[in-house]
């Protein structure tokens, strides 16, 4: 699996010469990202759109209650409520839903996905991901990797982020899909791909979308067409244990479905969607139950064609 560094593609004007007739869409899924979204869109607009590398910026929002959509629009993005895209379909809320919905409205031949909470965003997050696609026809899908600092209150540690990746994903990959062990950040939300590749993949509606893509590409013998780019460091808001538990629950559903599909395990019964946990505060134990279904949107290159969705 080829590896690159974002600085190899630092000259955005030169990189734009490789576009030919291809269009590039940057798609950002959001939910209450007012702190960071304006800066992210402004940098892409000023550094990459004005010189003709990026053709559009789309923000697909899950229903933010802050100023996320207003700030994104003011900075130059096209903004959408995910629920307004294909409203005839049963609604879902989640990251994967927003990424799949983005494909329905994006004009790009190359799609670059960027998370909306990156605090140290720079244009290399985009150029480093689309660069390999523009310069090498043998690459279809590019994952970012980076250091992930972890904040504890007012303290920050250079490592320790990506806890779900290290505690859940890496053990499961090592056991069942060892060929994916070469992927340094399997849950990275920063990646780019050719539209044709993305339209060949199913999209779990929540946090299982990234690992689903990797497993499915590997099962389709496409691992040699995946590359990785070093984006150096990603600083973002760290999530608490309760939120990470729900994320892991959703991801585990996606992986278990694929393990059964790939004849690696046999499930004795359907997977439940009820995530159960508890909290302890001042000696009081409170049970917590939350429905976290993780259905999947179908690949667009199936019987559900794009022109049939509208």
C-alpha cells in the first residue's frame, strides 16, 4: 500500500494542472461544529477554490442547533440538511448517512471527505488526499493518517487519541482481516476517492462507515488500489467514554455483519440495536439504554440507481 506525505502535493496550482476535466468536491458532515466549520471552509475557499483545484464545498448537516450551517454558508459552502436530501426515503441520522447523502448532491468526479471538527485544519488535508488520485490512475481511495493528541482538561498529550481504533478495531482486524493491519488510521474521517469507487460501496448510516469501506474494498480485491497520506497531526474535540461506547457499539454491529457475510463467524441470533450502559454519580447507579441501529444505505451502482433516487 503506497504512502505519501501531504507536502508532496503542497503546490495546489501545479496539482490543479492534473485535473483535466475532473471535478473535485469537498464534503463535510457536521453536527454542531460552529467552533471550527467557518475556518475550515474559509481555508478551502481561499487556498483551493480560488486557484481552481476544488470545485465545490458541501456541508451536509444532521440538524445542528448552533450556527454551523450559517457560518459554513457565509464562508462559501453549499449547505444542506441531510433530511432534505431524498426526503422520500426513511430518515436516518448519522455520519455515514451524511456521507451517502453528499454523493447525491455533489458534482465531483473525485470526492474528498473531511470531518468538521478539525482545529488545526490546513489545505494539506485536501491536497494530500486528492493528490494521489490526480497523479496516479492506479489509486482509487486515499486514507489520511496522523498523530492524534488527547486532551485531559487543560492538559494535552501527544498521543492517546483514536481510542476506539486501538482498543476495538485493531484487535478485530488482527483476528479477522489481517490484510487491513497496514492501514494506519482505519477510522480516519479524512479520505478521498473516485466517485465510481464510492458508488460501489454500501454506507452504514453511522460511525461504521469507514471500517465498512475498508473491509468491503479488501473483500473485493481492491486493497492494492488504496493509498495513505501522512497529514501529520489532527487536533479535534475528544469524546467522552459514554459517547465512544456508543460509537464502538455501532461499529461492532457493522463488523459482525461482515464477519458473518464473509463466513468468518456465525451469529446465533439477530444483533440487538439496544446499547446498555450505566453511570455512577454520588453513589447512585443509573442504567442507561439507547437504541443505536446501524442500517446501511445501498451502493448506488446497484438496483438503486442515482437517477431513480429523485
